[in-house]
């Protein structure tokens, strides 16, 4: 299968070579972490301090600054996982496989955060810890999908096979997510009527919106950082017999970096 | 020999095997009946409550029965090497696998359909809803087999595949459960259900077209 | 003897399993009428190589070509047949039902089913359930499957196990005939091959 | 607005701070765990290499 002209393909292959990726990611990580921390600090300052309290929800709405970006990330990462998985499946690029599986645990974490913060936000708003609200329910199912991916990967011993399995599953999942989402919304409106939609659309003011966007961007950076860290580990584990890993290990300076 | 011939040869073979083994047909059916019998025992003989939750009970039980029967879809073929031979066929593997899935549905899904009216009566479901229940099962259970096949294909090579299989498959069953269960519930209340049935038809067609591909790919992956 | 033009070409094949390099940079070519015997002790990668040749496992490096095309081509699967450790025979079905399915999956070959069964000394067993057959008889049934379907390349994993002297002789005769018709065979065996007039290549995996 | 008020979060301190706490604990763990595991792996590989070529 050739959809990509050769020079670009060759370039991608070279960039995707494990030692190159390992070295490059090592150089990039401090910068990424720096940008993330700055964005995070600005977002938190704006969200927790500068933004005024909501006229209905008071200060409890400030959970939005982690809840909503996490919910966005949970979906975004699943899609990234499916795309990179497909790339790995079609073009047999090892690195794409690694990015796919390294994304899974980060995505699952964000889904978990979205669920927990949603519940913590719901308690003062609805008076109960859990409501079968469409968004929370979808998020819960998404968490199951992530756990399925992670569980399948760990259950298969041969990691190359496991990557393929994960890619197939992620693709099936990504086709299903819109259907699941739609069905859950539909189910929710039927059974409860249009109840708690405050969580979806708080009357948002610019001073509230800017920190939200900052946090969303910060979380994107965080995802890249966490995914790269996990990918570096995964890469070393898979390539531990390769010459470049042996060389890397034997250099004492590297064992500390 | 043509592809249709191969498709029906596989279908016929699996049906003959099921008839010779028998337990494959009986087990999910027994499970289905038992689970539904347990609900009144657990909840209490309260006709009103049972009637209200009957659509959900029947559909969740059908879903679990379908899931438990999934393992038999590829297990014996994987263990004795028949699956290797199917994958080595020059015919498109996804079509051959579809033959296996259809056979599996005829053996495990269709019997549920036949016994469901009886169980619906047990739970006091009103007359008109039973027709809709059958229709929803007719449209929904093949989807369970089709989607389930992907999960089994991914886990058939694993020693402890059972638990992980349910984790993979159950979230994907959610839309079917929602629309089918809701259709039956609406019908019990005398409301129209065209929308739900149309959606179920769409889901069935979609999974019929799409599901065999990842199943075939996953089986190839499980072979090494 | 002039070497025939190669049909099966393998280049630079490597296989790594659990951190261990089973083989690397393996190359060979096989033409019509040739046999390749893979030797080596248990765990040396013989079966892995056969499974790579079947397309079940992807090589970690290298290419396999059949008539100049990659083996993902469906033409390859129309031309090859595999008998592995697992015989792929359903024990709840009769001999005839099993062979009929094999035919439905492939194409008609050299022999009709009754002739093939006569050839492997299973004549009259058509309606017998496979579970009533002995291990050796099942093995011979696998050979019957090779005969009834159309194929050029046989990939055989330890074809002589659980066969008696007579069965081994029969297998060797069938293999010789297959080669004389221009067929190719790749096989693993602990038993030494005794084929007359057949060009046998050997690869030792260590 | 003093620090006290800020921390009180208009009476929602528990929900807000627990949310943020859990969030950042999970995020931190996602970075720290792979880094530690990678270092451990490098150590293990280095030891193995030294054993093989003293």
C-alpha cells in the first residue's frame, strides 16, 4: 500500500527510527515541560483566582477547569490512539504502535479524572455523587473502552502482536464511540428529560473562558509529555537487545538522564 | 469453486457440528432461562415492578447469554487447526468468517428468540410488547454475534481470554442494549417504536458490513 | 541438472522471538520440482519459519516472494497448502465432510476424493467419523487433503510424526510424485528424507 | 480577597480542592512512574551488561 510518495515515506521512517526518536524526545522533554508548567500556572491563576464566581454555582464551578479539558482530552487521545494504531497497522511503523499504546494509559487517566471531578462537581450541584447523566455515562463507557485496550495489551505476551490487537480494537472503538455517545444521549433525554444541562453550558464569561482554554492547551502539552515518557520506556523495553540500547546503557551519563 | 459455495460450506459445516455437539445450543438457552428466573426470586414476586423492568431484564440476560456463548465461536477451530486452514484459503477471509458468525447466531441467537415469548409472559409483559421484543431480538442478537466475533478473534489465542473478552465486548454492546431495551419498554407502554427499530436495522447493517473485516484481521493476528 | 527458475524467493529473512534471534538474513530460492528440508533442533525456529512462509507471522525483516509477487497476494494462497502440527481436521465430521470443506475452501486438484483416499489407503472410510481414526490415519487424511486440492507449494511441518514405516514410505512417494509434476515442498523433519531423483536443498537452523 | 477566603472557595473548598488534588496526583503519577521504571530498566540492563563482560 503506497499512499505517500517515497521521499516523504523515507523521511518519516528515518525520523521514526527508535534511537533517533529516543534522543530527540529526550531533548524535547524539558522544553515541553517548561511550556506546560507556564500554561498551567497561567490557567490556574486565571481560573482559581482571577475569574469571578459563577452567579448560580458559586465557586464550585471552578472544577470546570480540570473537568472539561480532561473530558476533551479523553476523547481526543482515543482518536489519536486509533489513528496512530492504524498507521502502525498499515505501514508497520514501530513508533506509531508505541505512540498508540503509550497514549492509552494517559487517556485512561484523563477519563478517570473527568469522571471523578464530574462526580465531585455533581455532589454540590445535584446532591448525589453519581447521576446517570449522558456525559458522565459516556465517559464511564469510554473508561471501559480504555481499560479494554490496556488489558488486551497486557494480556498478549508478544508486544508486536499486542500492538496490532490494540490497533484493531482502537479502530473498532473509534467507529463505535459516536454511536455509543449518540445512544447514551438519546437514552438520557428519554428517561430523565432535559434535566441537568448546566454542566454542559455554564453561562460562560470571557474571564472564565480564557483560563479554560489555557488549561485545555496545557493538558495537550501534558499529554505529549506523559505519552513521550511512557513511549521512551516502552521503546527501551522492546529494543533492549538492539545495539543502540546497549550503547546507551553503557554510557554512564545516560543512566541518570 | 465460488465464494458463495465456500460461504455456505462453512455455514453448513458449523451447523452440522453444532447439531452433533448439542451442548452449544442448549447452554446459552439454559443460561438465559435461569437468569430470568432468578430475577423474580431476587426482587420478590411483585408483578408491577417485574413488568416495569421486564424489557431490561430480558435484554440484559440475552446480552449475557450471547456473550457467554461467544467463546465457542472460534475456540474449537483454533484448537484443532481448522482456523489456520480457513485463513489460508484464497477466498476473502472476512466472508468465510461471516459464514461462521451466521452459523453461530443461528445456533445461539435464534433459540433465544424462540424462548423469549415464554419468558416475557413469565415477567408479565403485555401482549403487544412481545412482538416488538421478538423483532428487537431478531435485529439485535445478530449484532451481538458480529461485534462479539471481533472480541473473540482478538482474545482466542490467550489462555485467560474470558475476562478480558467481556471487558472488550460489553461497552460495544451498549447501543444495542439501549435501543432494543427502549423499544420494548416503549411498546409496553403502547408507544410507537419505529425510530428505535430503524436505528437497530441501521446498526445491524453497519455491523454486518464492517465487523467481518476487523474479525478477520484479528484472527490473522492471533495465529502467530 | 539445470537449476529451474525460482518460484519461491526468500531474502534477508529475520525472526526475533522473546529477545532471541531465531534466524537472521536467511535467504533461499526454490524452483519447480525442488524440496527444501529445514533441519535443526527443537526451538531453532523451524516452525516459526514455516508460519512466516504461511503468512501467519510477519518476519522482523526480509521479503518472501511467490512468482515475483509478495505472499500477501491471494494467488499465493491459491497455490499453497499447509499441514501443520494441528491437522485442521474436525473430529466430529466424517472423512468425506472434512475433505469436502477443504475443497470448498480451495480448488479442485489432481485427484477426486475417492481416488485420493485410495491413494492414502483410506478407501471405504468416507462415511467414518474422524474421531474413530487412528493418529496415523488422520495424518494420511491430511495427505489426502493435499491431493484433492489444487496446489503447487506444500508446506509441511513434521509430516512423518505418528506414521509407521509404510506411512512414511507412502508420504515419500507422494512427495516424489508431487515434485515430478513440478511441485515444490518446504518441510521440517527429524526423520531423514529418502526421495529418489528429487533435488533436495537443506538449511540447518541453529 | 485574602488567602483564607481563597482556600475556602465560597464554601466549596472540599469539592474543589479534592478535585484538583486527585487530578494532579494522577497527572504526576503518569509522569513519575514511567520515568522511574525507565531508569530502573536502564540500571538492570547496565548490570546485565557488566555481568556479561567483566
